[in-house]
C-alpha cells in the first residue's frame, strides 16, 4: 500500500510538471512582428541556398507545426460553446496581462481543456495499472480534483501575470513621470516625452506608452489613446494620472506642473506600498518558520537532552521497560 501511494505521488508530480511545461510551450512568444516562416525564408535567401517551402516548414519546431495549430483549432471549437460573457472576461484578463506570448481567448480555453483531459486521463491510466484497491468514490474524487486543477491552472497563471505586470508598472511610474516632467520642462511635447520614455526603458509601462504613441500616429485622439491605456493597465494610479493629463489639456493648465505633482504622489504611493509589503513579511514568514525552521531547531536543541535521558536512570520511568 505504501509503495503504490508513493508511485501515485511521483506520477502526479510528473504530470503537474508536464502540465506546466505544456503551458509554457503553449504560451510561447507567438506575437513576434516577423512571421517565423518569412524569417526563415529571409535567412535562406541571405545564405544563397535554394530550398523548397516544404523543407522550410519542416525545419520549424514541433510546437509551431503541430502543437499550436492543434490548440488553436481546439480553442476555436470550444469557443463556439463558451458563453460570450466568459470570452469577454478572458479577453479583458489578457489585456490586463499585456497579451502575454500572443495568447488569445481561444488558445487559453484550449489549454484549459487540454490540461484537464490530460491530467484526468493520466490518473485513470495510473489507477488502471496500479494494485491499490481504492473504491470508485475515492478515485473519482481524485480525478475530479485533477480535472479542476488542470482547468484552472492557466487561469491562475494569467492572474499571476496580471499581478506581476501591475506591480512592475506601479514601481516604474514615479521614475517615468520624472522623466516625462524633465522632457516637458525642456520643451518637448507630451507625445515626444512619452517617446523618450519608450526609447530609454524596456518595461511594461514603457511598452504601454509606446502603444499609445503608435495609436496616436495612426489617427486616434490622444485622450482616447490614454484612456484605453488606463483600461488595459487597470490600476487606480494610472487612471488618476490619465485623468489629470486630460484635464490639464482641456483646461489649459501647465502640463509640467501637473506631471510634477503626479510624480510626487506616485512616489509617496510607492513608498506606502513598500511599507505595506514590509508589514506583510512577518505574517508570510510564519508558515515556513512553523513547518521548516522551528522543527529543525527543536530537533537540534532537544536531541542531546533526549539522549541523556535515554542513558540515565529515568529511562525506565519515562519510556517504560
């Protein structure tokens, strides 16, 4: 019984590792500006070799040729039966996450069903091959838990990406607003100041500013592009910053003064968030301390006393025999 349980634990751990690898492969960088097929064509043209289109396609990795197309087809089939509200919610979360790895709602839902089916199928195979005589109720409970874990694993990954992106934007906003203030005071326009931020840094905030610049160049109004940026980021600090910039533009207030005030407020907010994280640290340390550190300390401190009592005349009284 013990050996079979250990085998199941090892297999479940291997399945979870494989599921995480599948998520990483499925969420790979598919939103590159250059098509991989066109890139390979350019490489072969530069080298002077004459190859066929079939050879170029076969030279692509397996994920490009089989895994991603299959996942997208499955996602398109799944989205036909998915409520529109769920698809819109998924699209909203992807926008908040910055559209990681070119992921779309169809591919995300396909990954959720693939992981759920893979985990449940693997556990069914394990139960059919193992000698553990569990009743079907316990087996179905474990399989149901694995299906739920596989189905919600991409959603949890997406939520963690959203939190990391928003945290990175909060940390970068004071410095970015300082640079915007310096550029505006030096005589640049607000669009030129955003372009400087986009050129100098490579973080989620600078990429958001770069998208705003591109949208303005394509003909969108600045206030609409800024509002869309605030919606895609989804943090109150960015919403207040965009509202202040739009109001200064409409009312004719000095933009440099508004930016300086916003930078000071963002710096205070960042300091408050850092203090909040510092206050949370002792509570977060309780679990590893109680499970890992305190038992080790008790073993180190009490082992000599325990051995001494084992050798003393109180051995028979304390331990019997």
